[in-house]
């Protein structure tokens, strides 16, 4: 039996749990400007947790499909090699114009302290120790 090759393939489904986008902006990651969003959701224990997502591309709906075989949406994705893990910290701030925002800082992870925090925060977390 031939194994299914899922390289460069996947599927997206409706959300199973509610998530709320609470912040959006740009963060410089290793010299590159990246568009990110911060979402709030509940973890397995029902506590609020936050996740940062980086935009990898833009997809637009196809307006004039000529047949059912044509895609419903098309776009461009930027594929990036993951070559390091960074720690992220943020501080709540208020701008001169009274706008609330988060100041974000990325840093090299400190093995002992940061790995401990990750393991405390995420159940069943596995942290590879390469690159520390």
C-alpha cells in the first residue's frame, strides 16, 4: 500500500474553541519585520492563555470561478526556515494619545529559567534542548 504524501498539503476547520484576537501589530524578528496577532483563549484547565501568531501570507477569494475544479481562494505564502527559538516578553503600555498597547521584546532563551516557565505554563510541553 502506498503511503499518502501530505507534503505542502493540509486542512483548515472551523474553530473548536472560542479565540479572541486582542492585539495586532509588527514585531522585528531577527532583523525582519513580521506582522503578528495575539489571541486569548482558554487552556485545558479553563485559564486564560495567550498565543502569538505570525502572518505567513495573504489569501484572496476567487471571484470568477470557471469550474468546480478551480480554487475558491488563492494567494502567496512566505515559507520560512525555523532556525532558532526566541523568548518573548511584553509590557502593557499607554501611548501619548491614550491608546493601550503591548510593548514586545524578543530574546535568546535562557535554558533553565525559560524552559521551566514553558513547562509550568503548558501541560505536556516538550522542549527540545537543541540550540540552547
